[in-house]
C-alpha cells in the first residue's frame, strides 16, 4: 500500500467542504493547508480521477506517490495514515 500526497488549489472556496469529505472518506489526513496524505491501494492516476470532480476544471490537483518522506509538526500524525 502506497502513501500519496494530495495537494490542491481550488478555484472556488465553496468547493473545500466536498473535497475534504471525499479525502476523509478515503482515510486521508490533513497535514498542511491544502496538502493531505493518504495510504491507498489505488494508483496515483486512480486517486486523481476520483478526486478531480471535487477540484473542477479551474482548480489544480497533484497526487504524488511518496517512497521516502520526513515531516516536522504536521497538522495530523502522518504515521497513522
């Protein structure tokens, strides 16, 4: 199971709640303002396709596979992802 970082910029602030609900449903942890970490059996492309409708055409979305990472003072405990 891989750990992915999901980062986004939304075109409209009112999209935040729906995206956060979708990320939470996947078991993702909010680690910075617009960055989440999620452990998943999906590929990065599958996660991107799943989350894209919540971001929309005017937004930006990055799903990156992490093989090695370190953090200090994240908003959530990344190790529990």
